[in-house]
C-alpha cells in the first residue's frame, strides 16, 4: 500500500488490501470525511476493498472521495483532481455469474474500471465493471453507469441528456 504526501484517510474510513493486491493513493487526497458539515447525506464512510490476487486500486493526486465504496477484484483506476460525492459505489465485478442455474455458486469475470482526470461524480452513483469515463466528465446524481464515455461527457439519467459533450469555454 502506498499513500502519498498530504493525503488524509479519515478515521472511520477503511482500506482493506489482501495479500498480493495493491492500493496506491496519490498526494493531497481526502479519503472519506466527517459527516458533520457535509452538504449532503453521507450514509457511511469511505471503504476501499481489494480482495483478489493481483487486483489493484489506483487513485491519482488531489482527489476527494466522500463516503465512497470501491471494490476491486481486478483494477479500478481513478485519475487526478476527481471529486466523488457520498454513496458512490464503484464495483468491477458482478459478484455472480450472469448465466447460472445456481446463483449461490460461481464468480463472474471482473473488468477494469478507468475514471479519467478531473471527473465529478454526483450522489448515489453506481459505476459497473468495464466502464471507462473520459477526462473532464460529470456523472449526474443517481446514475447507474456501464460503458465507455468520451472526455467531456455529461452522463445523466435524463433521457434528453444521456450523454452530451461539454462545450469548450
């Protein structure tokens, strides 16, 4: 596990990294925070769980993860200058096979999740396996995200604006 300079992991947040896994957190990050003074509801503190051999979580510099849950069975990579609101779930595996006669056994194949630089993720977002979010994108509150989204995307559940491109200033 490697945690960069000036990074704070708040006291009730958890980083669980099994043997043979890797967690890297860049400089000047805030991982979790107190529920007090946060402008939206925060049901839990940040948890990072990496529990399969050779799995990893990499978080860039200057990121804010407030009440976020990350579970990596393969790889979750987050760029620099990202801000994640509370109750964001990032999960690179379904946990169970999709084609199964007995859902209580078997595992699906995890797929990497890559989140670019300068991404803002709103409240209550779920990011599923195989997703790639381009730089400078915004994911609106309440979205379930699966797929590949180019840089400068706005991802929303509003059908009129499912994916649109941000205009240059």
